[in-house]
C-alpha cells in the first residue's frame, strides 16, 4: 500500500522575476513547494502526495486548485467565501532573494476552521507542516491545528516540522519562539535552517540547534546550513555531517529548503536511511537553486543524475 505525504499550509500567487525585467505569475508556498517536488520525484505507486489548505471562492483560487490537481496532488480544502489567495513577489540580488507579501486576507489563514476536511492519516504516513503554517493562524487556530497533529502523532503518524522562521509574520519574537517550540514538540523529525535559528534563538552552531529540538521532543533533527554541512543528530546521540557539493552558479535560492525537505522525505520514506535521504535532499536543492522561481522542472531521472555526482 502506498504511503501518504500530507503537507499543510498556504499556497500563494507568486510573482517571480524573469530575464529582461518581466515577472511570471505562478503558485507557490513553502509547504506546497515541498508537496510539488515530492510529487515530481516520487513514483506514483509508492507515495500519495496530498495538500491541505483553505481557499476562497474567487477565480484565482480556482486556477490555483487546477494547478495543484494538474500537478498530481490530492487536494483537500476548506472554502472561505469572499477571501483571496495570498500573493508574494520575489526580488533577486545576485541569486539571493527577498520578498514582498500581500496576505492579510489570505483564505489559508482560516485553514484550522476546516480541519474536518483534512484527510485521514494512518501509521506510516507523514504529516508535514512549517512555522509559516502556524504563524499565519490566529492563536485559537494554532491550538486547534496542533491538537489535530498531536492526535495524528499519537496514532503513529510521523509528524515532520520545518520551523521556517519568518519574524514578520509574528506579533513578537517571544510569540515566535514559544509557538515554534510548541509545534516542534509534536514532531518526530525537525528540519531547521541554522541561519534562521541562530538569528531567532541565538544558537552558536548547528549542534546547538539540533540539541535544542531533540531536547524538546524530536527524535531526529536535520539542520540545514546553506552551502555548509548538513548536521543530522538523533535522540540516541548518533549523528553525522554531510557536506554537499559546491554549487558553481546560484541563480535563485527560493525553495532551496523546501526542495531539500521534499527529496529528504521521499527518500526516507522509501529506504529509511538518513544519509541517503540527506544526499537526495542536497541533490534536489542543488538543482533547484540553479533555476529561477520556487517551482522548477525536475524529474526522477534528473535527480538520479545529480545524486551520482555527489560525494559518498
């Protein structure tokens, strides 16, 4: 029987820069990006990729849903009458990105009001969410979502959390730290990025980040570190570092972490081997940052070629 990877969060309208100064209109969002890449690289028979969110009843939301379904993703939504999708715009400077956001009326901010529409998960499935999923919700919505995910974890579902710390989404740094650790406390696997964690929590190195999440209840911490080594540690004290191959030319780092998470989870579900899962994550992220935009063409064959080029 195929496993299910269910990602939860917000998909937005994306305006991404093209050569010549024009902008391309698409759809993207951190947890949706992970679902999209997972669907692209995972064999259909081995993994059912699903997405849970809330959308509005406008034309742009209808286009978004068609885009998700055309990508082969099993979409589950609640509907918010009169709302809109969130929108963001990417600004690039020598491959590094910054963003402008317009999401105050985003329907996805109400996804916790529709948890009855979330598909049923069973042991062996993965529920994947992020700090952004939590941040966009009101406090009562956060509590409802975390209660639902705790119930999933109690039934044997593997809950995975990427803190994806975005201070602008939070009322205060204290709120961000508190809710991030509450959300992480439900997860078996946590996938933080060291630069973000150092800025928000004051971690001195990747090991400090890993230890904080392991001490908070995670079974496995996988700490991404840009071009630096990925640090993997588990609650038993085992661990390793994996240094990805240097990237010759970075075009756009949008979705680097999201794509890493996708390949990591697909490979880990398939083989349950952490080193190979990290290897796959680095390979896909390396491919993605060589292209513009959050969602770039990739196939299982592309990833296979990338993986054979990486160090053992």
